């Protein structure tokens, strides 16, 4: 598929519990970006004001829209944020109306895992695939779904929460995210990664086990959605060279040969994917992108 070239400037936001990352995006590149500490314990009016000020700093002629990724439940149509992880007072927030009234630009929002796979679809290596899943492997396990070239968000942008699936007495998230490492060896993910780069046998074994659990999660996704490709993001994806063998060992046990033999599983190569994904959300709403997809 020919790469889509979009000239419009978009402001993308990644709202998190510790920081708010904003970027001015054009043609899949971040022209300028800023990071603001999140006033996580403040009231929603203060947080909204800080978001507005950050956008104002990046705003310039030619900006056509604002996209936002949020790690929590949102109502995409009404533009309401119901909750954000680790920001207790940021609930029932009409962020779309607030920002549209102030800037006079269209504002769109979705779950942050949806933003990740949208960025991969529009700007990354997922462009050739009609049906693709993005998995964010970090503090938790998140998922974003593209079906027939359209984002599938489900109710309140909560589709793709594969981490909540019961698994081995806990959940998939306990075995397929950064939570796995301290529970198995009392080390953080970065510590295990560092030891693996030095060929530490214990670290290599732990990452192999992690890959096997991730492979089981991907098999569940294959049964439910049969994607053509799965892209991995998040901090734990940096360990991909060390866990991919264990992952593929389990994926190869999937019974439908044609499905498993044609499945692509790769680590995302995108930098600042959350910002690019938020910008991609705005582009996705345009008829130009829908037609080319």
C-alpha cells in the first residue's frame, strides 16, 4: 500500500498519571513537543487549565485538530473522560467541549492503546493490513484493534482489554506486562533486560517464560479476531529479541495452520507512538484517510 502523505498539522496529547506529553505533528513527524508534569492530585479544573496552556504553547497557524490518548474509559462521541489511571479527580470531564470552545478546532479522544495502533496504522508498518492488533506491554497490558481498516473501540473505548482475561489463577496482565518480573524474580523489567543483554541465564529463562505467556495471550486474540498482524509497543517490548522465541513456540500451537503461518508479530519501531497515534486519530476522522484505507 502506498504511504499516505498528510500535510495538515495536528496537536497530539498523551495524558498520563505522571506527565502530559504534547506534540505538534505533520507528515508523521513531531515538529515540536513538550512534557508537563501532571498535577495528579489536583482538581479537574486545574488539570484542564494545564492541558490548555500546553496546547497553547504548540498552537500555530495551520493546525487543523487536536487528538488525545487517555489511559482510561472515555466516551468518544461525547468527548467525555470518565477516568484516568492515577488521576483520581479527573472524572466525568467534558474535555472535548472545553478545548473546542477555547481553540475552535475539532478535538477527538480515545483510549491510549487505541492511539498506539492508530499511529502504527497511519504512520508505521501496519499500513498494509486491514485487520491488526496493537499490544502495549508496560506497567499493564493494553490492546487496540483495527478491523477492516476501522478502529474498533467498543463501549467507552474499552475494547481490547485483554489484560483482564483470567489466566492461571490471575489475569493475562499479571503474566504479560511488567508485573511479571518482580513476581517471578524480584527484579524490574529493565533490570531483567540489562541482565539478558549480558547473557545471564536466569534473565534469559525469565524472558523466555514471559514470551510463552504472551504467546498464550496472542492465541486468545487469534481465536477471537484472527488478525493479520500484531504490533508490540510499551517499555517491555524492548525485550522482544529475548522473548520472541518463547512467544512463537506457543503461537505455533494454534490449530489453524493458514492463520498462524500468515500472522506477522513485530515490535513497533515508532518513537513517541502515543503522540503520533493521537494525531492519527484526528486524521482517521477525515474522509481523505478513510478513502485511501
